[in-house]
C-alpha cells in the first residue's frame, strides 16, 4: 500500500510542502503520498487520531499546532524538548514520535547553501519563541564563537539561556544590551516581518560582509533585510532554503533516505526585490 504523509496546519492555502515532498518522493523512488490537512483550531488531536486510524505514517506540523503536537507525542527528541515545539511526527510501533527539524534546516541552509560555516562566528539570534528555541541546539552544535539571543521581553531570553547555562558561548538579553557589538550572522526569528515591521535591532549589529537571514519568506525584502543590505551585508536570505532543508530532514527521518535539495530550492525561490 502507498504510505500516507501529511501537513497539519491552519491555514494551508499557500503551502509548498506537497510540491517539496512530491518531488522528493519521485527523486527517491518512494511509494508515498503527501496531503494537506487543514484541521480546525480546536480539533488537532482529533484530526491526528483520524489520520493515524486511516493508515497515516507521519506528518509535518505547522502553525498553530506545534505546541499541541508536542503535548500529544509519546516520545520527543532533545531538539523538540528544547524548543517545546514539534514540526514532524511519525508512528513507530503504535507510538507517536516527535521531532523539531526547523533549526537543523536553518543551519544546513546557512552552512551548505549559503557557504557560511558557523564555527567561530559571532551569531545574533533575534526572538525567544519556538522558532528561536528550535534553532539553539543546532547552532550551538556548530561551535560558534558567540551566540547572542536578543528579545524584547528580556526574561524570556534569559529563560532560554538558562537551559544552556553551561555553554559559555551563549549570552541572552535585550536589544539595548547589544550596544555597538557586531555579528557575522544575524538571524531574525521574530514575527516582526510577518507584519511588515522591523525588529528593534541596532543598525550597528551588522558586521561588514555579514549574512542576514530572515525566517519569513516572500517576494519582497523585509524591513530587516533592507536594513541589512544598507549596512553592507554580503548575503541576504529568507526562509525558503530552511523550509526545504527541514523537509529533507523529515523525509530522511520517515523514509531512511535524504533527498537532494538544490533543485527544489531553485524551483520555489523567488528573487528578493
């Protein structure tokens, strides 16, 4: 029988996931389907249960269900526990296993696709929500010289850092604490770009020739990326590569084979203007 996979979220009208996983399946010769399940806001658990009962093997999870997926899982990876959020599920002997590949996808996009190894770099990560939390372990695993978490609500940034208090590379605080510090890689994991707003990062944070990465993707430069360009960033990137790379990690987790990503990234990338 053809194996079933799906994406749970709400809304899902513009999701690229079926295209991405459909391409992966063809290239890797996998007998599987991938569908969208736009569950009602208050019926995520019921929708997952119905999917399992109908033979579903695994799923991706996007907003607004990442926290509910974390609570629903029987087994959670360390990355999922640190993020307190889940973006991939799979059934193993009747138990629901949970993972978070967002940070892995982000790091792979920066290091492999943007050719910017993070080892020894000074990295600024803006935000203290699930996206930022999911990025922590993968970024720290690269051994940056410094990883600074900056957030409007300073106690939230400190709470994240407390989980890694033994890692001397990690520092947390507010935007005012950044002073005149400069960074080799600046990552916007806040929701500001979704509203067309600018996070309160000082313009001085962008070192000459840095990489600026916004997790939000679209057809236009976000205010964050426009500022980075004005400050001399070497490379501007949105979240398209991260989207495809995290999908490839989930595909590997489900199917045991990692698909190539370059062709898919090129196919869905819209030049930033």
